[in-house]
């Protein structure tokens, strides 16, 4: 290889990793403000989604009856991405349902799915116990959530098997909402590529933002984004 060609290769800009952050029920894109600040100051591209009836979307949760309706803002966002772009998804709590739905529908656009103390069910809510867990979660959080919409979540394999999308689970060991034993059970039922442990409560983006940021960057590095 000539010296000029080598120089041109060296100067080619690296594609900036794009993180897409999805909140849990009762939250909104505002939950991520500390993490977004840390990421953008470190040169990453970040998008935060408000699901229907969440954040600045003032839709009445009682009128949102299906998961597809609740998840529509995220689905539209993923649809709008160029076909040659691959993003890193981060889902907190019930936001894990949105990630799983995306792995079925948009697998080719996802480099990595990171579940943060999140609901990680390959086929959605298929058992009575799954439904009970999420109802408890919704009752404890900030804003009334569309329970009927969430428990209606059922996922079918798309053109790409969801297992082809790399997944990382971040366990929140002091979590009193999605309890550690519930997280462990979901990991056993659908094992991800990696499991990280974070000594935090249910909302590490508030209580441990620097530690969480470090794990998100570590997870991204595990799929070779650099």
C-alpha cells in the first residue's frame, strides 16, 4: 500500500456510535439527561425517545390499549433510520419490551441491545406471572402507565431471528422494582451474550450515572464499535 493511500485511510473519520435510549413505564426521555450529557460530551450521538403517553406526550394512558400504539414513537424512529445505520439500543425497566420488539422487526439496524434492569422476554408477556410483575412495576412509578398496552405485548420472529442481535443485560443489584431474582430469572430464560452487575437501585441514570456510563461504553466496545 502506498504512503498516500495509507495516509488517506488514517484520515478517514470513524462513524460516531449512536445510542438510542428508551425509558420505562412512568418515565420519559427526561430520565436520561445525566447519561445523555456524559455521552454527548464524550463524542457519542444520542437519541432519547418518548413513548406514547410518556414524557412530553400528554396522551391519557387509559386510552392506550395496545403495545403497538404505546410503542409507536419508537417504531417510527427505527423505521426512519437509514438502512445502512446500526444503533445501540438501551432500554430501562419496561423499556426492555421496546428493545425486544425492535430486535424482531429491525434486527439489521441494531448493533447491540442493552437491557438495564429491564424486562427481557423473548416473546413478550406469555405467562400470568409476567403480567403480575409488570403490574406491580407500573403501580410504583411516577406517572400512570398503559398497563393494558404493556401486558398485550406479544412478539413473533421477523425476517431476522432476534437471537442474532447481540444483547447485554445490566443487573441492578439493589433494585426494589424489578427485583434481582426476577432479573436473574429472565437472564436464565433468555441468556444474553454478557451480564454486567451494577450496585445501584432501579434508576442508576440518577443514582450512579458515571458507573452506568462506563458500563454502556464497555458494552458498546464489546461489539467492536471502535
